């Protein structure tokens, strides 16, 4: 019973029922119009025949008198016309002819009218009658039988009635089929949702491959679930990384404070211990600040503030700011920036991305290395590249470096907390940019491609 109630209440069944009602009303309206049109045409034809026939008989009377009229009428009666019937009502009320038209005495006139006629066997029939009063006072009446018209009307009604009945049956059956299919797809989504609620976060909605609305919905929901699962996994990973990477500075902080408290020390020793503690706390706060900033970026909150940004000017500002530090560290720095390139984005975050890449190149390349920064635009795309001839990143680790706290093994001794490239990846994703790490032979090439609002040739070197 509950299955039947669910079936009847389902959206698919209701839609099918609505369409069935509309279709039935449409068929009924079409049937009525067809019946009216056909019957009017046949009745008009019958009236024309009756009017034409009475006109011919009146001509006989005018040209030959009553004798010719009687002869013409007798000939017609002898031929036994299947549809046309004739009668003359004398001045004394007598009726002659092949039908009893007494009921028409008072009503028949020169206009064609429909009446219920009485056959000789006392059965009724519908006729169209035309009457004409002759000069001698007699009335000539011609009728055309409408039984054929009524039979056609009955056939039309029967055909359309059967069509209506078939429409209702097919509509209900189609509604049941659609509802069943609809409910099966909805139940599949519900089962998946229940499984996810129960903790199976890897469960996904099956896509039937029909490319219908349910497939598009399933595809969208699966993408949403993938995104949610990724965010949950990120939270777990961040929790694990925080526990792992903050343990060392917290342990050093605790050890330093315990040493300062457990042994006799001068005021200078206490100050040194406090200074070291402040350094450790500063590193911890930097980590939390970086994590919060990355979380904010990944949440997409900054996307609402996107506006047109002069990418050329932003990159040039960062390059000019880092040029002295890089060159003072015995490294070569070259930047080649095409001017006038505009993008839609967050200027502060884009400059942070460029700064992190410059900082990354400065920290992980040896003295004597060359660092190059280039910006160009073509075909509506802006391309930024950061290259160096340092040790580079092994191919199997290039995707991993965007994870929080991940550090290439040979760079673990370098200064940093492993969040620089994570922020770079987050900012690139926020701007819909493609970021690729590749081999510079030797060294690393970082390529970033994003949509440009303008790529007019206005080079600034």
C-alpha cells in the first residue's frame, strides 16, 4: 500500500496525469470540432440538394402547370430516391407524396429547416425540409434524409470516445511507468545519501549513462561530494600535519623553558630563554597564520572581490622588490615582463603568489644560479614562468609539493614551514589558473597560465 501511495504521490506520476488530462481535453475538443465541421458540411449539402430539387419542381409548375408538376413528382416517386422525399399539401389539407409530412404543415417554409419526420411505419427520422407555396395555393415540400449525417456523427463520437478511453488508460500506464523509473532513481540517490550519512564518504551516486536530468544531477552531486570529501581529507591532513610539524618547535619551547626553570640562571640567561621562546612562538604563529590564509583562499571567499588587475605591473613590482636580495646572494636575476596585460583577480593574492615563487627560488637554488621571470600573452591567455637552474624537484614529487607542510627530502634543512607552494596552488586554483611544474634541464620551471582580459602588445622591459 505504501508503494502505491508513493507511486501516486510521485512527481513523475503527477506530471503524467497532468499531461493525460490536457491530452484528453485536447482530443475531446478536436473531436467536437471535427463533428461540428463534418456535420455542418453534410447538413449544408443536404440543404443545397433539397433547395435545388424544390427549385426544379417549381420550374416544372411555372412552365407546365400542375400537370407537369404532378408528372415530375410521380416520376421521382417512382424512381424511389433514397434520400429525397416529396409531398404536396393541398388547399383542403390533404397530403400526397411518399411521406407523412402533416407535422410540417404549419412550420415548413422557404428556408431549409430540420424536423423530426414520421415514416409510414411510424418511425421517426430527422430530415431537412424546404417548402414552397405555389400560385394555386398548394404547398410543395421537399425533404432530405439526415440519417447519414447522424450516422457519421455517431461514428465520430464513437471513434473519439475510444481515443479518449485509450488516452486515459495509456496515460495512467505511462504515469505508472514513469513514476517507477523516477522513484528508482530517487531511491538510488536516497540510498547513497543514507550511506554517506552512515559514514561511507566514498560512496557515490550511480550514473546511468542516459545523459538525462538525473544523470546531470548525479554528476553534479558526485562532484560536490568529491569536493566535500577532499575538504574533509584536507582537514584530516592538516590536523595530522599540525600535530607532526608543530611538535618539534613546541618540544623545543618546552625544553628551553624547563631548562631555564630547573637550573640556577642569571637574568641574562632568563632573557635569552625568553628570546628563544619568542622565536619559537613566532614560528608557530606563522604556521597558523599561513594555514588560516590558505583555508580562506581555498574557501573562495576572496573571489567576490575580484576586479581587473594589471598583471604586468604587479609582477614587475614583486620582481623589482626581490632583485636586490637575489643579486646580493650571488645569484643572477632576469625578468622579462610584457606590459599592459590585465586579468580578473585579487591583486594582493597574485603578488603573494609571485613573492612565494621568488622566495622559493631564492631558498632552494645554490649560489651562482640564474633565476628568470617572464610574462607574455597570446590568444587571450597570460603565461607567467619562473625558471632556475638549481636542483629542481623530482617528477614523482611535483604534485606533492602543493600539500601542506610537504618538503622535498633534500630541502628539509632549508628555512621554511612547507606552506609556500601550498599557498601558490591555492591562489592559482582560486583564479582558475593552470600551474605546471616541469624540468628546466637543469632546475625547475613553474608555468602559470590564466585568462587575460587584454593582451595588447605594450612591452615594458
